[in-house]
């Protein structure tokens, strides 16, 4: 008997015991949810040898072998994060992702980085349903074809309902959203879930949401299972509250989640569950040949552009240290007195050793532009001056990314309004590459 079949046999026994103990007239059935989130187009393994689409695909297939109650979900942000995605506007990433065998997914905020039209194209090119309940246009029409889908698995009708964080408008350029906006996520999901619950045995929310929204959904009676994305760190253990469970794994394909549920079809809720995470270690997992082949096709096309040595780093730089380096690059490019980039705009570390242009693309996959303006000291945001002695009547030049300029009011950015940045110094990615080339060695 294979390990997967042995595991299934044990679960059937557990389900039978639960059924007998509860003396229910309803059925008790099992459901296994495999899940990913925030893959961010990292087609190849990270510098720590974790992740990579071909290795993730292999792990998914291993977990699904002999599993009669498995479904596979993705909680958004499939696009953005690698040269292939940036250069080809996410299309190859969604094409390759079709090989994973997702049963359903939702969109993340970065799936809108190439514009709402491209996001809609992603929905259409996906061979699995992408659902979202609260991204609507000015007429209230959904971006996706439907807010939910009902999957039939192991005798269960499983309703998969999608949702997007209320923060979407602060997480991308206004022009990228066009006429689209989010309706309040918790209220919208509550409305749809009440209707969906009458049509299925279990409601599963697949959502790209922030931590406060995660906690709110854990209190929603009609949403007993939540597969979450957006926060890249993942969870050490599942969050739970009164027959509710929420799970989220690490970003960039470093982990695959497996949530095993025993579902009471009368209560329409899990009566027991276990959760585990599988580390996607490219040194220990054989890649899936078909996915590896497609990854190679696209990586070969960008390799000549990005796999060029530009310097050396004598140590690994954390994201916070890379933030400082980016701000130094912005100042060098514009001769500015101050520079600022939001922490969320720094997408990767800088590894120790040979620095390739690819590393710069991974750090700054966005086509953000360095913009600058001149302001009196009294008008400089506190987050920029950071306690430095400032003459309130003196003129100072401040450089930021155009994303920060467009979203300057938000907590993650300048926390102010009305600042104008008329100067344009070109791509931030190019500014960082130029700084590394000039220094040759990063200490």
C-alpha cells in the first residue's frame, strides 16, 4: 500500500469514528485542500534553493497521487516578480500555471499591475475558474465571470468564493484599475456566502487579504474555511476560531499547504482538521519535466538580458538594507538630498557573491520611475527626514518612486498629500543597476 493510500485509509477510519461519536444523521466526509499563494512569477528556485515552478508542480502531483478528495487552490498574486513576468506582462506565467492543475483561484493586487484589461485576460486564459466577489466596475459589474464556483469532490459540493483586500486602491497605480474598485470585502463576502451556503455543503473563501481582514473573516459564521494570501511570511500554524480555520503558506512557491478536513454536511462546517506545509526544496525534489520545459523556454528568452554580472556583494543584504541601497541609488541619480521608497516596493534580498542584473530585476520587477521635486524643509514628510536636523525655510530635493508619489497619503508611503514631483529620472531598476556597476563592490 502506498503512503498516500495508507493515509487515505486512516482518514476514512477517523471520519467513521467522528460520525459514530456525533451520532449525526448527516454525512461526514473528508476534503483535502492543497493551496498556494503569492507565487509572484518566481519560475526558477530562489537563491536558497527553495521554490521553482517545476519543483512545486512535482510536489503538487505527489500530494494528489491517490487522493480522491483533493482540490488545489491559489490565493492570488500569480503575476509580477520576475523578468519573464515584467517583460511579457505576466502572460507566460499564467500559461505555465495552467500545468499545475488548479481547481480554482482568486486574483491578487499584483495581478492588476499590468492594467485591469490584462487582469481580465489572465482570467480568460486560465483553464481553471478565477473567482472574485468584490472587484467591480462603475456599474457594479464583476471583473471575473462569477463570484464563486461549486466544485464536486468526494461526494461534497464545495463552494469556492473569492475576495480581494479593501486595500487594492492603495496597492497599485490608479490608472491600472481604470473604473474598477473593491466593495467592502467582509460585507460583500457575507452577502454572497449566505446565498452560496444554501447551495453547497461547505463554503471555502479563497482570499487575497490583509491580517485585519483575516481576523474578521474568522468571525464570519458562513465562512468556515479560509485560504488566504497577500502576507508573504505565511503562518507557523493555522489560525482557528469556533469551527473556523484559516491557512496561508510562504510566498514565492517556497511551501505547499495541505489542509485535511472532516466535514459535517448538516452543519456545513469542519468538525476536525489538520494542516501541514511541505517545503519545496529543489535539492530534494525532482522537477516536473513538462513544467521545467516551459520554464526553460521563457527563461532562455530573458537570460541574455538579465544574466549579466554587474558587481559583487560581500554579504547578503536584507530587504531593509536593500531599501537603503535603493534610496542611495535614487539620490545618486537625481542629486537629491533625500530619497524614499516604500518597504513593500522592495521585492527581494541581495545575495552574497556575484550580482547579476537579474538580482536587480528581482528586487525591482516593477517599471517604477524615479521622480523628484523641491520642497521647503517644513513640507518634507517626517518619514523622510527621520529625525534629521532640517531648516524649515531651506529648499530640499526629494526623490521617490512614481508609485510612492501616486500613493503618498498611505501609511506605507509618505503619510502626506499635495506634494508634486515634476522631475523624471528614468526607471528605478536602472538607477540601482547603475549604482552597483559604479561601486563594483557592495560592502
